[in-house]
C-alpha cells in the first residue's frame, strides 16, 4: 500500500501485521505506521479505523489487556460495508388525479420529481439516490398514509390491485440501455413479490373465514 494507491489486498496484509503485533504485544513497525498516517486522510474507512486503533495501542501500558483492541481490529474492513447502498426508487400508485395530492419520502421530502401519469388511474414518481429503509408519505384529498419501504426494494406498488401488465409495459417501454434493462428486471421481481404477499394475505383471510363457517 502506497500513499498514492491504497489497495484492499495490501490493506489486508497490513491489518494482519497489526493483529500479530497486538497478539504478541510488540510495537507496530514504523513502516506500517507511516503508511497508515499518509493514507488516513483519503477517507477510506478501514485505513482511518486502523490508524486510530494503532494510536490507541501505542498509548497502552505494558500490562494492559489488548484482546479488546484485537477483536476491534479483526472486524475492520477496507470499505464501510455497513453503509446502505444508494439506489433509485420508483413508486407506482393507483387512484384518481383529483384524489392523490402528493407522494414523498419522509427522510427527504424534496427528493423526486413530479407525479407522472401513465394511464387514467395509474401514476408513478421516481426518487434518485435513496438509501436504506424508507417511509413513503401519501397525501390524499381526505387522508394521509405512511407506508414502509424495505432497503432492498427498487419498485414499490402502493395499490397492488392495479393491472400488473400496465406497470411492466411502462417499464419495458423505457428500456434504453443496460442500466434501464437491469432496473426493469429488478422491478419485475419487486412487483411479483408485492402481488404474492397481497394474494397470500387474502388467502389467509379466506382460510380464517372458512374455518369459522
């Protein structure tokens, strides 16, 4: 790993040396310290964490237990894998133009463009660069709804009863490159999952009613 080109493979080698030093309770080599110090300003989470933990290690007294530091070091990865991935989100909603006033994301109310119409009763809205689990806010003429959207969902259908072919047809009509094709394929899985969940809930209700007859 150099100051100009830190790589994940070399970072892992450096981390192994640091862990060995913790286990044997010997000082971290000056070359490792210099590499970490030069690269810690490059906003790479793993390097920054290693730099801080090495500093803490060198401030310990000889009889201090280093097992906690060792465990912390072993958990460090080159990149911050805990950070949710950024994704595009499209929301489809069924209703009348006069009844649906607006839809927005609670975590970022200014995100997304205008509500677009694809049929007399089907609308959609795109939200770019969203992260993690979200809360969708729907303002109807006479009420307000809040719905959760999971972190792995790229397409969210508010009214699963809407004709699935309308949405899939709209997605396919907008396929222009590999990126939009991948989005359409992902969307199809999300839509099918939404429909399956709705049908499963309906079957459960029917089963309960049959059991009471």
